[in-house]
C-alpha cells in the first residue's frame, strides 16, 4: 500500500493500524495464548441514487473493525470490536481468550503453517487496487441523472425508471499473526448503474446495467450505461411463453458467470469436508467437457479478485483449476484443507480472478456466432430464484431471454423454468463464446449447453 496514497479519505493511517495489531497480539501473548491473529480495517464510502431526475438517497458510510482470534492449543476463540481504545482492545482479546477456554478442541483449528504464509515481500506486492474517487454528493447525483436521462431518452417506450445510482467505496486493512505474518493494503470499488422500465400495463419489462471498476477513470460513460440498459429493456417487450421440451440453452455471458460460481461452490473446502457437494472426491477426475479450462490469476493489476494473500495471510498464486475438463485444484482454506487431509490453496475468502475458457473458441465467436451455434433453442439473459442443490447437483431456475430459430432471435421469452443437473450440464458445454464478460472476480463468455429441460406453457 503506497504511503503516498494510503491515508486518502481515511481516519486512520497505516502505521496506526500496524500498532493496533501489534498491541492486540501482545495482549494475547500476555494472557498465555499459544497463537493469535488480528485484523483491523476501515471502510469509507458515498452512495447516491436518483429516480426520474430527482435525488432520492445520499448515504455516507464510515465503519471500522478489529477482529482477533486467540488459540489455546487447538481451541479457538474469536471476538471483534469497533472501539480501538486501549481498554476496548484488552476487553476484546480477553473475550476471545475466554471463548477459547470453553471451546472444544478441534484438530483442524489453528493458524496457517508458517511456510504457507506470504513473505514480507510477497505481502507488499502492489496490485494497483487503490484508486480513491474524489467525488461529492452533487457530482455523483449529476452522473446518476445523466445515466438515467440517457436511458429515458432512448425511446418513448421507456416509460419509467427504478432509478440510477453511483457509489464510491474504499477501504484499507492491516493484519498480523503470532507466526510472523504482517500485511495489508488499501482498495477501492466504484460503480454506476440504472434500471429502466419499458412498456405499459401488463407488457412492462425492466432491465438494468452497470459498470463497476477499481478506478473511476475506467468506468463506462454514464450515457453508455443508460443506453445499453434501455435497449435491454426494450428488447424484452412483447415477451411470450414457449412450449415445454428439451433443447439447447445458450447462457448470456452475464448469466454464465453463475455456472462458474456454482462450480466454485461445489469444489470449495466447506462443501467438500461436510460431504455436501456433488463434486466431492472429484480431484483428478473429468467433470467438465474436455475442451474446458479454468484458470486463476490473483495478481492481475486492478483485478476485482486480485490479492497478494488470502484472508489468512497465505500467499496467492496463479494456478490451473481445471485442465481439459479435469479438476486440478480445489478452493481450500487452512481449516478446510486440514479437514480433508490436504494443503491450503490460499482461498480463505474465496476465488481470485477466475476465467473459464474453451480450447475450441475462435476469435470470431461473438454473440451472433454463438446464436448460430445454438440454432434452435433458448438464449437466457436473466436467471431468477436460487434453485441449485449442491448436494445432488440438481439445477432449476426461473429464466427470461429469447427464443432462437435458425440462429436468429425470433421473440423474447418469459415465465419459463430451465432444469438439469450440473454434473451433466458441465459435461454438456459444447461451446464458449469469445464475448468475455467479467462479473466480479469471474470472467466468462456466453456458454452453450447442448440439452436442458424447459418448462413453459
């Protein structure tokens, strides 16, 4: 975290956070803790929303927290506070210590092994994550108004709006443990969004779009966000239902990110050691189509999932998650790794900058090309509900999108349900588009699944 930028907009400096962590660890040692870890953080932000040109909400947030974990052998206690006074630090460490005293021993409990922790040099790696946005409420409201006005101005069929919003958020933290780890950095996340409504009466349709970046300079123009959101809403007018059947389904890149998220969930340590995943025991086995790779790079500059170390201080590294459809790595924290008799993969806190790619994808495989590959079937642009059973892999979601014949969109579709089983769906991926979209820490193009059940009219 470069010192020239580390305290912009924050109430606490990096050196103050460092001292709080050292004081907390010292208190734990004085009580007789065998190990301890502490993390102190602060977040600052501004969020503004408008609707039909009128200011609706202005919210400013400023929060801070100290979390401490105390270990007595393999008994662990956790406590937190938002009070950084000396008395509060002492009370919080004491609380964590008392919890540990009365907690049952857990053979998997404990800090990460020292050789898994990021070194001082690795922890200090600058991934260009901190770009504070010097915008006030009036400026944010103006950007939101421009975005909404652009959406409303696309067509007279854009009849209403659920509003537009602008948010500027930044945070920083410092963490340390009794095993020598020290590290922290500042980061930022900003966005602009809008939700226009098209049509009237029973034919009203809503859609939305947004732009989210670490650096406000990289955000899409508010007018571009508004125009695209409006066109998405207009395209959904005069939606129809379709007949029940089995057919190929093309997931738009934004919806396909959910498939990648489902894979992460099913191969994450918590699901695996609880035996609550349909992909339990899948390491080294083929679970996706043989042309599919999943890679991870936590060190992409400005990446939304970038981090030099995970939430436990374990070093992160680029890795192959899936190669030619075969599982190469799970997503494990130190705790879940010990429960499974394995080594941590540096995923305490989740995945980092995943990309799902196909070895069959060509540069010209844009969305029109993917629609041609679909031929006749459903193009899904929105998913609703939480109908994924990670124990069995059963998948059932409400969907909206477009009916496609001869590789061309015929009409919009609503009120349908698509269903299948993720175990088979992953193997039935026949194509991935070159129209890559990054949603949070996941990048993926449109995904064509050869066959799913569709429940319509």
